[in-house]
């Protein structure tokens, strides 16, 4: 299954809201790897306060607010079968 990176930080209300919106969209198509930006210096420098952010293969899928169209387009490009 595909894995998208979800960059956030604990206690971020906007991060929690966007994650709840994202889960039903990708359920069954991709897994989410939650990345706490405070756990790595390079993530803190890259994202700072621009969280939450969704990426796949180092490409931006959506920031906040959740871009439903961008997520749907991303999912449509994924092959059904991951071999």
C-alpha cells in the first residue's frame, strides 16, 4: 500500500482537523505516516508553522486547508495494484 507523509506536531488543532478530513478520502488506498516536525531539525526548518502538510514521494499533495481536489487527483494517479 502507498504511504503518504503527514507533517504535523502534537497539540496542533489544525493538524487534528485536517487529519480527520483526510482519513476517509484515502482509506483503503494509502497509509499515513505521521511525521512530528519537532522530532527532526530539517523538518522544523522546512515546515516551521506551515503545518499540516501532506506529501507523497517528496511532492506536496496539500497543505492546510485540505485541498480535496488535489487529494482526489493524487489518488486517481495511483495505480490500483501496488506490486
